[in-house]
């Protein structure tokens, strides 16, 4: 299958199977899955992913059970987040986001903001599996202009070195 993410301002995205069927802001991220071997239609699902402002998908990864993991940026205070994640509130003028989508495209497994009080943006996402435990780790990279970007005790660098820095975050799925 082929998975893509990006941004759209289109109000008529083909969303036959979707978590969100309508554009919520002036631009939303989107996620789509295509099956090039299908005999009927190559679109498996497509969905909007966003809130009432501007949102953009920039990175996507897929695990062995066909869950899509997406990152990007959001300026929406009402971006769809799920309870129990590391950040259910927007932190600043824009945040990175991390979202895991069910293989059907109709359910968010988890979705969270990732950022501090400045402008933050996710750029890439990758997955790794712990060979001993089978746990999936999600790695997100991007940029931050937040002096209070969430860092862990063992972080390589705990403070921002300039006006904007790169970040790498590891999330235990």
C-alpha cells in the first residue's frame, strides 16, 4: 500500500472511510492510503486531520499492522487529540503533532500536541521495534523555537541553543 500525508484547503477531499470527513479550518492535514493492487478502486481511505486553523502533515510511517503514524504542524487550539497522551493542550502559536491512525482510517488510536510556548513543527517520523519486548518506538524530528520544549532528564541537550533548534523525540507506543 501507499500512504501519503500533506495539507489541503480543498472542501471536497474524497473521504469514503475517514476519521474526519470535512475540512475544519482554512487548511487541514490529510492522510490517504492507496492499494495499487486493488481491482475496484485504489483508494482505501483518506481523512482530514486538523482543527479550526491551519494544519499540515509532513511525515508518515507505517507499522507491520498497517497503523499510520503522522507528524506535522498545527496552529489549531482544537486539533483532534486523545486523552491519556503527553499533551492534550496546544502549547504556543504552533505545535508539532503526533497521531496514530487505525488501519481503517476511521479511528485515531492516539493523537497529541508536541511543543512548548513557541512555534514548533514536526518534520519527519520513523518507527523502531524493540527486539526483546516487541514494543514500538516512534521517533519524531522537527524544529522548535520554544525555550520550554518538553525534554527528558537524560536529554543530550536540555536548552535551546539559538532562536530555533532541531528536536528529536522518542515516544513509547
